[in-house]
């Protein structure tokens, strides 16, 4: 659904709740506490609308229990709108931007977006291993040390030679692999994660070595990957493409990650960077879907 369709489909919050119940339960409500199917509509009129009563554990519940919508004071219509705006922003959208579009307070929007990103990360973790032609590479996210207002404070900053680009930089490293024409996996790591042992561990977790052509650059850390995978190396000192041997696909994904950092968010802490990387991966993996919104709602509620 696009934004117009969401406005037309969910004119009231009751319609949004009915839609979520259909996606999660498909007409057969189940108690999220005890998994009993012996449930009925809640009879009390002084409780929130669209609640159910379990005849097994005797607890009442709503369709949002156990989902990212649970415990939120915002309506499902507002949640759906934020999700749609995030999915529509190829290079990500800031909380300030979505707050302007929706009229919701920026801190509230930021909290909602973090919940959505966590749900995206959990959904992508259930995906299978990459196989076929797989490109692997690493990148570094962050900015240069900021200069102070007073000249004497800048004397404590490292010279440019001590803050190089690429390996050896102070930026946060991210390692990733992409299946050509398929999904991408990326994880925030540390310098040790880009050692030969760390790279081998990442490949073992996310890449199926059987029948896979793994393409990397000439970095020595990739030379100890699983021997079951066919390993091709592109030497960027000499060429960037040699037939099907290149890393242009994964570098194109890194460009989306950097554009989100530079153009929309400008900065996010290392604590939350995994969630922003997970958002980029999730949207990249949904790039061919015409039902991204419906599929996302189903994934977020475990349907």
C-alpha cells in the first residue's frame, strides 16, 4: 500500500485493528499468553475496544499484545503511517521529517521508528543463508573528528594522517554480503570482526558455501573463508570489473547506507547503529516487492 491507499483503507482505528487481526490470526483468534483458541469477545464495556477474553487463562488481551504495537498510546493508524513512510524512503527518513508529515511529536516518532527498526532486524534474522554469486565487502560509517571553536583545543585532535579513510580509520566498521539479485546481510562489528577469524565467522553464519561463488577484494582477511566456497578476488589496484567478478553490488548497497547517514540522519551513536543498518538491509531486501507494507505487518506480528 502507498500513503494514499493507507489513508483510504484505514479511515478509523477500528479498521486498522480489524486488518491487524486478519493478518495475525486469519479469523481464528489465539490467546498470546497461553496459546489457547478458546477465546471470545470481551463483554465489558468500560475496557478498551476490540479486546478478547481467554477462557483458558482468564486473561483479556488485544491483537497488539506481544507485538511492537503493544503498550503504545498511539493509534494503529499512526503506526501504519510511520511504517509506510519508512518503507517508502529508499535512503531512510529522519524522525524530524516524519514528525512534520504526521504531526506527531519528534521524540515519539523516534521511539516508534526504533521499535520498527528492531522488528525489521528480527525479521531479517530469520532469512536463510545467501547462496549463488555472493559479494562480500566492508565499509566504515562515521565522520571525521570535529574541530573545536578555539584553536588551542584543536591541538589535541589527531592529524589527518592518523585518521585515514578505509582500514585503520576511527569510524565504525560494518561488514556485509549480498547475493546478486537477492538479499543482503550486514552487521556492525569492531576491528577484530574484520580479522580473518571474524570474517570467517560472519561468512559461516550468513553464507552457504555449497555451490557458492564468493567474490571479494584483495584484502587478506577474506583468504581464510570456508574452503567449500569458490573464492574469486577482484584486484582494485588493477581493475574494478572482470566479467562477473566485481563487488559493485555490495558497494551500491554501501552507497545507500552512506546516503542515509550523510543526507537524512547526519549522525547516530554506535549504540543504535545496528538498528539503522538493519533498516537499510530490510528495505533493500524488499526492493522488488509490490506488497512491502502488507508483508512487513505480517512479519512484525509473527504471522
